[in-house]
């Protein structure tokens, strides 16, 4: 298809597509004339991934270029790719300052106890320690029961997440789903959590009113 | 205690405490002289709540004043208070544009199906519809299995959350814990989710490698 059709089918304006070509996040089409090129369905798919990374993931074009370089490099496994992409999307999380040594140990212990097979250098491990320290600093440390309750719940969530990515074989689409599922999924979980809290709070206040 | 001791015990500088007094988010102390006042343990507690709302919750002083006005008004139930406070903290969530009619219906259906007893006007209900529409707009609608999987997981999380708030009787401390648990809790859950995804992904890629 021509540039005009690529724009129409993707819903992305021509100037934006040209910008992506210049920035190297969209491969050039096949030259068919002095100022014309032909684009295929792989360009459409790549455009969707770029939009997911920038609009949903909030990443810069430079960060997108880096992710795509590893997508296009020979033979990364889907598992490696997923890991790298999610690490890049993670910085969206608010920072809460440095972690105490004891919380770093606690984070490592939890990951070991749940057999999550996380490499020591994975940033999420440091992030976990930092959030645990933030709770402690505001005077409300997270106890083991709370941590294990959350851990059991997120294991269930992770199974749903992997099913969301699982049925797909194209690398671009796996990554696109991973980004969408992670970023929009965080928002979805946060809002569902508020609603479930309302339900649980109503249930408990009803129960205590009955018990009078 | 004097202002100096209040500052020392709370870790909040005197000029900041004076600012809170002027803004009406901290009640005046008992006058003991021309330019002296005495503060009690209720001032310490209130200072902690103000810090939790501003630093952890990211709220403006005006928003804090409004929450505190409802805390101090006669006889709100703990359940009402919790609801109002969490509504105020919720705007931290990123906005994703308007919801489709069909997603508004789906949100209402889910809440009914899970018996979460959410009032129709609660903002989280609109938020849920908006996030569902955002998934749809990027081409990856959330199916019922995913939605119900998440819902079951957040119900477990909500029980942990209510336990976190539950053992406490002082209104200020209930609210403080609710804010900390909601905001830091969202961050904690997001990072645990990444770790659990790594675990689940490793498990599945190991399983498929064994199965060859």
C-alpha cells in the first residue's frame, strides 16, 4: 500500500509517519519510484507497536528505538524480550527514594519464597525494596501477612496477564500486548481495587452493624 | 508540648507547621501566653495525616483542607470517610479519555455481578469504564475471562487492605493508613505484578522447553 493508505488504515497522520521513518522506528518501504514507496502489513503492525509504546507506555522516541533494536536483533527469546520491554516501561512508577538494606533483603527473600526466578539485577527487585522502605518511613511498615496476601493475589494476576500475551506469535504483537497489558493493566487493577475496597468495606460495616 | 517539641517529634520544620496553622489544616494550640501555645498528641497525629495526604497522596493543601473538614464534621461513619478520602486520592490515576456507552454498562454489570455495592455516582465506576475503553481503542479489548480473573484477585487484595486499616480506631489514623495503603499500595502491587510476571513467564517458557 501507499503512504496515504498506511495513514488511513493506521489512523496516524502522514507527517507523523514521516517523522517515525526519519527517527528510524519504522522501517523504510520498498522504493517504487522517485518519491514513492510501498508499505506492507508489517508496517501497519509496527506502527501500532510504536503508538502503544509512546501513547500508552509514555516512552520517548529514543526509548522506543532502543526497544525496537532489541526486537529486530537476531534470536532473542520471547521471555527475554518481554523482560526487557517491561523493564523499560516500568520507570512510569513513581519513585520513593532509596531502600534500606533490610528491605533489600526482604525483597530478595520474598522473591525466593515465591520461586519467581527473578535475576538479582532486575530493577523490579530494587523497586520492591524502595516501596517497602517508603511504607516504613511513613510509619506503616508492611507486615509478612500483607506481603504474602498481595503476592498470592498478583500471582493470579500474572497468570491472567500471560494468557493475554500468550495466544499471539508475532513478536511485535507480543510486545504491543505486553505494553498495553502492563500500563493499562496497572490502571485497570488500581481502579478495580478501589471498587473492591468499597465492596469489602460495605460488607464489614454491614456485618458490624448487624452484630450490635 | 511547645511548637519546638512538636517540630522535633514530628520531624516537620517550624515554618512548615506555621504554614499548616495559617492554612487551617492543623488546629491552633491552646494559648499559654502572648506568643506561645501548647500542642498535644492530637496535633502530632494530625501532622502525620497531613504529611501522608500531601507527600504520599500528592494532594494540594486545599484538597487536604476539604478532607479534614469532613473528618472533623459530626458523625460521619468510618465507611463514608474512607470512601470520600479514597475518591480524593484517586485522581492520581492517569486519565485515558472518555468511555464508550457499552463500557459504562460493562463496568456497572461487573460491579453488580461481584456485589461490590458501589453507589452509581462513584467516580471509580466512570474510571473503570474509561480504562476499558482505552483498552478497546488501542485494539486489545479486555475479555470477560480477564476481567473476572482480575476481579477475583483484587477482592483478595481488598481483604488485605481492609485488614491494614482495620485494627485502628482513631479517625485520623484510619485515614492516614487508607491513604498510605492506597497510594503506596498501588506502587507495591505494580512492582509485585512485574515480579510475578517474570516468574510466570519463566515457568511457561521452561515448561514449553521441557515439552519439546
